[in-house]
């Protein structure tokens, strides 16, 4: 009799274990074990991104798990130098992703970001976060960071006084492109300033200047004092935006005063030479005249 109870207990235990083993696990647990959503940055247009312009990003959202997922949401988290236009939502609600939505059948999400005008060349980080199977709540979300390439189309210049001619009042200024980008349609001008008086046109169009190259711009001026001269440079950058930059260079008019003194000294010397020649000539004429008179007598 006791053996029968033991046998029945064993059968009952096996039956309970069998029932438990075939019972379905809760849906959330299955998804926690088998669900997997991946987000990747598929494209950046333009590449590289340009300052003070827009860049469009395309993200690829794929279901790489074993079950369908629900309530998929993605949000971009822009930080300097990127920003969304006012009123544009950073959150994209994708909804459900089935088992086959990967590869070419994935969901593609686009964002259009503004690039700051003072962004720095090189790689800049952009972050996104996404979530799924949380009934639309931002809990247990996943964060990803991607690098975006930004290119600065601006260039830089250096200026130097190449020469000044007191005789003609011509001031020659060398303008060098010291940046990494070529400059097109370069215009050099001299604003009104106390150090010099500009005679005639204050602007000269000198065309394009390639990087590591230079050209010379000339103006007619009358120097008033030793001081910094401001030179205004405007140019078109590599993406067609017109830009302006001011540079200053020290102009010492006194440095060129020796030319004036030399000129005046040379003029005085020439005058003295001419006078000397005249005096000698007159003396020779007088001597010859006297010799002739003696011979006649």
C-alpha cells in the first residue's frame, strides 16, 4: 500500500513538471530574451557637412531579433554645432517592426539639422536614443553616438606692406592666402582711417588666390602718421558663400622718409652740379675771350 502512494506521488510530480514545462512564458519575458532593434547611421548629405548650412541624416532602424516589436520610437539629441529648426520634433514614432524588417526592408528615418556657422573642422558627435516594447514610455532606452564630418569652407589671410613710393604715393600691400581653402573673387579695400589719406579708388579686385599663394594690391595714399592700417578683404568661399575679414598691418611712414630726404638731397646735388658746370663754363668762356683779345692785339 505504501509503495502505491509512493508511485502515485511520483506520477503526480512528473505530471506537474510536464505541465509547467509546456506552459508558455510571459510575452514580455520572451521579448526581453529575443527582441533586438538596431539603429545605424546610413547616410550624411552633404558629406562633409558645411558651416551655416543644413545636413540631412538618414538612420536605418532594423529588427534583428526573433519576435515582432512594438512602440518603436527614436529621438535625435542634437548638441553643438548641430540643431533642429524651431518647431521640428526630435522624436520619430515608428510603431511596430516585424521579423522581416531588416536590410532593405528596414525603416529609414530622416533628420535635417542646421550646422552652426562657427563649427570646427573634423569629426563632431551626434547622439540618438531609441526604445521599444515599453508602451511608449522612455524607459530602458538605448543610446547611440555617431561621428559626423564637418568641413570649414572659410580660409584665412595674412597681409604685409610690400613697398611704399613717396614719389608716386603708391602703397603696395601683399595679400597671402594662409588657409586650407582657395578664395575666389577676392576684393581688397582700404576703409577710411586716420593713418592715411586715400587718393582715388579705395578698392581693388584681384581675383582668386589659391591656398599658400599671394598677390599684391596697390593704392594711392598720403601717410599721416605711423599707425596700424586696416585692410578689408572680401571673398567667395569654396561653397559659394561671400565672406569678409579685416586684417591690420603696421605702416611706418617714417621708414620711407629717407627716400624723400634722398630725393631732395639728390635734387639739391644735381642743382649744385648744374650751377658748378655753369660757373665753370662761364669762366672758360671768359678766359678764352681774353686769350683771343691778346692775340688780336
